[in-house]
C-alpha cells in the first residue's frame, strides 16, 4: 500500500507538470483557486475566452482529451495518465468546465456511433475547444425518467424534422453542436421508440432561452425546436435504438474518475479556523468541532474512495462501483455545510452578495446547492443505481413498461 | 499509486474468511452470547495455530513478523464474523503497548505467549465514566504497588495480564501518568465480571490492592505511550467495524431479496432500497478512511494521529448505521433473539465506546487537523 507513482507514471507527471508550469494562464490561478460552488469563477476576464484559449494551447501541444485516440484530437493516454494530468492541472482544470459534456459525453457517443468521416471532421475541433457541444436529453416531461421524453422526429425524405422542447441544457447558449435524443415512434413502449442525432445548434428553428434558476443565476437553458431539419446521416445508431445509444453517453458521464467533487468542507474548515463567536473562537467550540469532524470524515472518505478507484486504474483494472457515491454524498453535504456556515454568522448570515461575510461565499453556495442534488441524476436516482447495480436489488416495478408510449398518462390529477 | 492491499494480503483475507466461516459460525458465537462460555477457547487456539494472533509480532518474539497491513485484513474478518474472542484487547492493545514500550525482557516474556494463544492480555485504562484523559486516571502507583479500581476493562475477567495506566505524579500534566505491567494471576487483584451491551466480549471491574507491578516504559511516559497505542488500536478496530458493517449490510440485502410482502420482494420498495444504499455509502466511506489509516499505521507516518481519528469516527458511524438499519430491514424478526441482527447491533454499540466515545474522537480529530494546518 503506497501513494507512489510507478516510474512511467512519475515520468508522465514530470512532463505534464513542466508543460503546465510553462504554459498555464498563471494570472488567473488565484481567482480559480478561490472559486467555489455558486460563485462566478473569473471576474477579471471572460471565462469562455480564457477557457477556449487554454484548451487550444493544450490541443496544439497534444494535451487535449488525453483519453481520446490521436486521430480524433486526443493523446491516446491511459486512464491513469488522465488522472495524473487532472491532478497536475489543478485549479486550471476549472477552465475545462464548459467542455466536460462535449469531451466526456458527446465525443464518446460520436466515437461509438458516428460515421468515420463525421468523426474525423467533428471530433478534433471538439477536442481543441474551438467548437463546444451540449447534450439535449432532459425535457419538462422527462427528467429522471429520460425515456419519457416527447420531442418528435419525423422522417421527411433524407431529413428528419424535429419539433419539441428540451430543458436543463448546460451551455446551449454558447454551444456549436449538440446530441439530441428524440421520439421517432410513439406507438411502441417508451424505451423502444427513441432515436439519437447530432445537430448544428445554429440550424434554423433552434431557439435557446436561458433558464433563470432558483439561485438567480443562469447556467442552463431551454431549447425549443420548431421544424428543425437534420439530415439522416447525422443519426447516431439505428432508428429506435436511441435508448441504448444514450446509455453509452450516460455511462461515460458516470465513469469520470478522479474528478474532484465539491463538498464545501475545506472552505468551512478554513472559515471556522479564524471565526470568532460570542464566547470565543469557533474552532474551540464543542458543537462546531463535532459538526466539522463529521464532515471531515465524509470529505476524506470521498477522497480516499477516489484514490482507491485511481489505484484500480493504475493496475489496468476497471474501478468498482464505489465511485458512484461521490455525487450523492457531496451534493447534500455541501448544502448542509452552507446552511451551517450561515448559522454561525447569526442574523447577519441573511445578508448575501459582495457586502456579506466572505463576499457572500456561503450564501451563494447555499442558493446553488439544491441544483447539485438534482443535476446529473437526483439523489434518489443515485440511490437506485447503488441499490440495483451494486447491491443487486430488484429494479422498480415499471407500470409503463409494456404500454405504447402514446397511451401513458401525462397528468397526475384531473 | 497502489492504495490497496497486495495480492498476498488479499489472499490472507480470504484464508481468514474461510477459517472463520468454518470455525466461527453464528451458532458458535451464540455459545458465548448465551453465557455458556466466557469466550470461544477452541477458536482462540485455532487463531493461534493459523498464526493470526502473532501476525504483526516480530519473529524474534514468536510471531509471524508479517506486519500491520496483514493484521488489518485479519481484523476485518474478525469483525465480519463477530468473533467472541479477546482479540482486540490482546492483539491491538496489550501487544501493541509491549511492542512500543516493553523492555526486551518484557517482550520476550509476553509476546511469544500472545502469539501462541497461551496468554490473554488487556489494557486497564478507564475508571468509570469519562473518556481517555490524564485527569481521569486516579489509580496510584507508588513503590512498585498499585492501588485503585479500573472499570470497564475489556476481557478483564479472562485476561492473564494487563497494561495498567497509573498516576505517579500530581503536576496536572501528561507526565503524571505511567504504565505498569501486572500479572493478573498474582496477588492483590480482584476481578468482577460486569454485564454489558455485548456479551460476546466480556467487561470486568478490576480492583488492585497493594498489587505488585513492573513499569512498562519510562516513568511519566505513560500518557504518550497510551496515545500511540489508542491510535494504533483505533485503526485496527476500524477494520473490525468495517467488516461488521459489510456483514450487516449483506444480511439486510439478503433479507430484502428473500422477504416477500405486499406481493413483492421488499427490496423492490425504494424506502428499503434507499436505506440499503445509504448503508453502502457509510460502509464505503469507512472502508476508504480505514485504508488510509492502515497506510499510516503500517508506515508509521506522521499522519497517523489524524488518519486514526478519521478511521475511528467513520467506521464507528458506519457500523452503528449498518447494524441498526439491518434490524429495520428485517422488521419484527430483526428484533428477536433468534435472528443474528442484534449481535451486530450489540457489537457495533459496544465498539463505539471501547477506545473512548465518538465525541472524544471528534474532538481529537479537530485538534489533530489544526496541528497539521499550523505545521
């Protein structure tokens, strides 16, 4: 049991570290380090421009999309090298946020299902950050139940005509392309009538509207499709096989190992270390210490769970399902941490924004936190996944399983 | 990075599991649970023969000289099997104290008898309510004799010797405490068994009246030695707790698959599934924290105090959580003496107190994290 690199890993780390040291946009390091959930990452510059420039620089030197094959703009690295890169990239990894969906989900789906000429033309600019991609799955009527989506695709000659609405699409407002899951046959049970496409987000009939979130910010969008035409050669997988194609996409989302999840704990520990309460330093207070200790072991537990997964990668094994707990634990923890940080501030905790304690860091975290427990799979879906795939418990009894999609009720009452 | 046990260590774990599945079935545990024997003597003998008791004791003192990672994997299996033997008292506490502070003669006298299963040892620290603290040690040592009462002492009624924490000064500092080694079969010792939460591991009160004792470690070094022993034992107990958590989770999962209610497996209800998923989450966090503790223990890393406290808290919480919800999944049957669920519930809650309570370790963890940050 050790934390040491193998000689090859150490060599890779040294090369990566040297290149990052010489090339990363160091002027933003401080700001990136101080970012936390719910906080705008960069104030001194347009983050999209900074991120695209950093991604392009990486791509030109062969450091973009490490796990992708070289012919599609990647480096052909091993999974463990990808983890080492993330560790070395440190705060600059924040600049990859707008590429995560494209690189982690859309790219792998294209690799598995697109025509070769499409792969060669679309993937390299996706890797280099010149083109940004989004994923259009969720709908008002299909969140956790993605297969309940209603956006229609109807065949018309060599094209498909799309009508409907997507929601919760991250980055749709700055995306160039997207992968789109549609319903092509409502007369068969819901999982069987789906088909996947990719499309140009600038196509006529695509309208992107930002959603104003409960936090007041806008990270996501609604996307409306009105008679949008997609050529059939942009179909991914067979007609009616969209559900299986989407599973490839989602599996890639969940297999991202070693990506740090935000728990809010380092921020809270730092805050309590200097905070004075009415009767002395917060860190001396028994109740505060008990709370901190409980969160400390969750944060360290997640960290070492991730290290265990990385070790499996290092040995060339597939990591176990342990890593699926990260989002579930961190999501509700950061919400509790933020709530407690405000409790420590007393009545003044109600003040948010730049005038507030720590410029409103924990207030912003609190308001953004509910989203973390929903996005990318709700807490309840994550628990189902653990129960079914890890513990082997039965799947939910599905009353809509063998019912044609068009016969499934659409309203709970009335 | 290889943040995992080696193949040899995993093989040892499999070997221990196989041995304990055969020799330490729930039926065997119940003989001790029902008060028909103070501990499982046959199992103890078998553990000695397998080399498990002395796995971390150097060969020159009669052990296998393997190491603490090997001891961790065995500890996990002991916890999983709910073994009714004085393993933690003898191996994690007494043997560790001897390894850290014993003279060559003391090690030669006691360590081989631990490894061979002839001697049971324990640590006599607590004196009634309260957590580990120098001020809570009132038993006195003067002119080579001890006077005072220790309670509870784990496995005190079956132990052959004890490491005893005694007061040798009154400055109010840690240096007031010294450790002594006492042959419990000699004079001046009175032992009384105490009923306790977990009858598969005995607790006793030991009174010392002008009891002869020899120093273990230097005068006034007792507290610093004890802190090291408790940290090391915290990691090892965490592995027992991880083993127990996994077993309780498995029992709950199996029952949820087998039991039918409302015409379906109860494991198909989300209320039950999610309870089991949460148990898995606790057990996984505990395992990962414990692995870090194992690394720190086996390398004597400067991080050991912090790692030990984190492993202790995480594993205590996980075992309590899994043991109590295992009963909940079982419903009424889980609350019968006949079902095994309560054995894990008892063990989980007894283990949560044995080295000092959860709140004590929470306090320790924050102190240690602050020290690290200040350094």
